[in-house]
C-alpha cells in the first residue's frame, strides 16, 4: 500500500509542477516558479510530516515522499542555475541559489515551528 501511495502521489505532484511551469513559464528569465514550488513544497512537507500521525503511514508517505517529492525538484533547480550561468547572469544565479536554499529551509522551519509550538500571540 505504501509503494502505491508514493507512486500515485509522485505522479500527481509531477503533473502539478508541470502544469504550474506551463502556466507560468520563466522564458529564460529568473526561474521564480521553480523557487516558489520548492518553497511551498518545503513548507507543506514539514507541516504534513509533523501533523499526520503514523497510523496512516500510507497517506503520510503518499503526501510527502510521493506528491511533494514529485512536486518539488532539485534537478530543475540545478539545470536552471546552469542556464543562468551560461547566460553569464552570475548575480542572478547566485541569488537564485541562495534564495532557493535559504527560502526552502526557512519555509520548512516555520511550518515545523507552527505545528510543534503553535502560534504565539503575545
């Protein structure tokens, strides 16, 4: 059941990423959509990973490893960075790398803190 859930989730996540990239193409410019996909995927991954109980392991794996694993993409991030470097847009390539990595980790951290500690209104 776990393998099936991961497979279906991966298919749906990859299709969702493809559709978003098709709707919002970067056209050789700064790859905002991939960065936003990776940020939102990191945020959702942490939220789901902490929030879902292990009693529904197939659902947790299907949502995280499957859907979000297929939705987010390190390989596209890498290729887009190389394209920026090839176009001699070194500043944009560096900005993209830093914003993608720091942004993804920050989104993951915020989601983790939100779920485990709650939001303080003090």
